[in-house]
């Protein structure tokens, strides 16, 4: 069963990719989509078997590498964490395949597109079922390759090519850190298997190793390097620049990248390596800070974007920040729960946006939309459901709420609890989460109001031909809407509630909590104290309400800011339509700063791109041309050639010239003998 789940999409990709022209587009679509549907059905059975029946498995496939004492077997690790990811990846991917039947109907290269989609899914499945870091790195790089192919699928479009290259290069920066982390793990533990590494991690907590002419704690260094890899793949602050440009690919690609694959890989890595991060308080603090910065930064940029897909893209970036904040604070269960619910409503929003784009003849600028809810009522309802789930609408203290309400509020409340327990940056993470929730509510409803309500602002002929999407595109929206409504309420008790321990059995997410966790660690003045006793921890929890008891105002804060964000958006885009555009036109500092994404692209272009060019020019013109060529081909070699040409002129071919030279030589020789003899005789 598990082999078919993982390798079925690969088989579909090979058939469609290699024999697409032979079998035709329709059969290629059927084959790839069919294997994905089979995978999702089997994944649901696997989820029940593992998460609820406790049938964790380790399936040995074959011996992959064997070099000396080092062995890396290709095995499928299936625990609850893997089972959750299998459901997320296969479910969203299968719906994206079905959706693409309608979205890509007019594309002449459908077989190639579906082959890329299935390969993308296979690579992600290989990543989440890996049993060692090397096998995970294989899936990690496969996802990167697939994203390059899909983002640049419309390769005749220069913007698509540039976006694909940007994503590929940016991810190589993070992947280099991940590779260094894997090297360090092998150097420290002599193995890359998860069980071996995690089991021995506690014994290496005081190990110090040299790196870059300095000495580092081995566990801290490993955790830091692994997170660098996660930063690139999950588009965290500093390495986030590729994610918005990835919108140049077809909309189904955006949904797959943002909801189920690639960007979730970094969160999965942190959760899988929880036993390492729990022993690395400084690295975990770094994870929390970067996650908080990403959540805040991306939310601010999303406030002013006009491309409907870009707003949703920055929303993804911000929500990933929430997940990493949770992971850094030791709330791995909440991070994975938010990843789980996020997959439903983010795929719903992206596919809904794609439905709008198709209905408006490929228009993506919200400034040219408005008042189309009557033309596309089903898409409008689906987008509202996705927005309610993203903004986390729900009533605290009850079981009523959309998917994001349960998972995002759990992270925000958990951040407060972490701060109360003495965790560094806990309270700061709480406030960042609240402020980001306010901005999320505003820009999410801004999308709804600018797109579906108010006055239509685009060309009249586009509105006249606006239409609802075909059933192949609406069916995935229906299923994702159901998940966006009920996924949080149905699974909250399993992921983060009273059934949590039984649900996460055998997974590092819950096993890590049994270790000396950093959520009871206070980091001050550059050093950490990991010796806080259980009694001290319990005392701190009792003082602040303990466990899951937080102040009432903390529980209601996300609800309050969500309502405020909705009211502000209503005031600016419904009650006073055009107010937002006028504010943007009159702003000279804030709006340009946010609209240009804090000028990260410009800064990177000035520092890195132009800097690299200047460095290249220095090595080329100064080193290569002046030094190497100056001393080599243009130096000694040129001088030798010039001298040889001058000497060659002596070869005239006239006998009397040669006789004259011989006479001069003879005279010189006799003169030398006479002079030397006279001198010797004297």
C-alpha cells in the first residue's frame, strides 16, 4: 500500500512525460490523475491505521548506498507525522490535478504539465516518508527541481523564466545550509538514520566542534544549519524573495506549492528533527525570531498588493511564519496542526483565485475587478469560506469555528503560555501573532471586497463575458471548502487536545516533549539555563495559570483583532469605496515601502547581483586579462613571438648575407683569441 502511495505518482509522471505524445493529452491526464486519486484513498486508510490504530511501520525498500561502514537504506518511515503529511500532499495534489483539467484546457502541453505535477507530488512524498537525512535530501532536491520546472512552465514568458531561476537559486542558498547540516550530523553521530541520531542526541549535548575557525556546540550548530535549509524551502525572512515571484507559474502550481508541497517541507523538517531542536535553545530561539519576523513582514506587504495571487502568496509566507514561531517555541503539534488546516483553506483560496482569473479572461489585478459576485456566485462563496478559515473566525471557548480558528489560535495562545513559562521571545511571539492576525483579516477581506463587491473597474467587454468556472474546477473548490469549514473542529482534539498523546504516538513531535524541552528554558545574556527543574517549571505554570489556562483577554485577542480588520476593510472598500486607492496615491513613504516589499529585491540586486558582477569584473579584467593574460599570452608569450618575428627577418635567403655574417663571426672569433691571448701573456 505504502509503495503505491509513494511511487504511483512517479509512475504516472513517467508515463505522461515519456509517452505523452504517443498516448495523447487526455490519456496522460487520466493516468496521472488516476494514480493521485489512488494515492489519496490509500493515504486516508494509512492515516487511520497509523494515527488511530497505532500501526506505525518502517518499510525497507532497498539498500541505497554502502560505502565502508556507512550505509543508507531506502526505507519508508510511516508514523503519525508522515501519515498527516501523506493525507495533506495527496489530497491537495489530487484536487489540483482535477482542477487543472479545466484550468489548463487550452494549453497545448497538458501532458508535460501533468507529468511535472505528478513528479512534484512524488518528490514531496519521498521527502515526508524518508527514514534518514540523506533520503530526505533526495526528496528535498526533487521538490526544488519540480518547482523550477513548474514555475517556468510557460518558458516563452520571460517573467516565468526569471521567476523559476530566482526560486532555484534562492533555494540553493538554503539547501547548502541543509547539506552542511547533514555533513555535520554524520561527522558527529556517524550515521544519518533518524532513530540513531535522535537516540544519541542527548549524549552529544556538551560536544563542541570547530567550524569556520570557531568552536560551536554540535547540537546547536546542527539545528541552525538544518533551519537554514528550512528557511529557503519555506520562504522565511531573508530567503523569502522567491515565493511571490513564483506566481508566474500556472495557478494550480501556486496552489500545490503553497498548500501541500515545497513551502511546508521546512516546517516538516523542524518537526521531524524536534529531538535536536529541543536540545538547542539558541537555535530554537533563532527559529522563533525568524518565524515572527516573517509573519509580520509578509502581512505588512500583503496589505497593499494588487495582484490577487500575490496577496495570497504573502499570506502563505505569513502563515508559515506562524508555524515556525510555534516550532521554535516547542509547539510542534500546533505547528503541524496549522500546516494541516492551512492546506485546505490556502489551496481553496488559490484555486478560487484561479477561477476568478479564468472567469475574467486571465485578469489578475484587483484594481480591474469588482462587483462580479453575481457572475461567479459559487467561486464567491468558496473564497469567502477560505477567507473565514484563513482569518480564523470562531467563537473562543466553543467548538464553533473555521479551520484556521483552532490551529492559529492554538499557536497564539501557546506563545503566551511559553512566555509565562519563561521561554525567551514567548510574549513577543504572542504580540506578533496578534498584530499579524489583524493585518491578515484586513488584507483577506480587502481581496473579497475589491474582487467581488463594489463597482466593476475593468473593461466592459471582460465583464460581459465573465462566467463561472467549469465543474472540473468547482468540484475541488467544494471539497476544499468542506475541509476549510470542518478540519479544525474535527481534528483539534487529536492534534492538540486531550487525545494528543495517543494520536502522536511514535512520532518525534510528541516524543520530543518527553525530553528536556526548551520551552522551559530561559535564555539570557548569551547563555542558556537548561537545568530548570520540573518543580520550577510547574511553579511557573501555576503562577501564570498553568498548561492550557491563559487569561481571558489572551483567548479573545485573535477574535477581536480579526473583527477589527474586517471592519476597517469594510469601511475602506465598501462604505467609502476608493478610499484605499486615494490613500495609496497620497502616501509617499509607507505605501511605496510596503508595495515594494521593503525594497528587498532592490537591496539584493544592489548588494548581491551588482556586487557579484563587480567582483566578476574585477577577476575578469584585473585578474584574468591584466594579470594572467598580461603575464601569459599577452606577456611572455607575446614578447617571445615578437622576438621570433624579428630574428626571422635575418633569414633573407641571399648567400652574400650569410657570407657576410660568417665573416663577421670569424673576425669576432679571431679578435677574441688575440685579445684573450695578449691578456693571458701579459
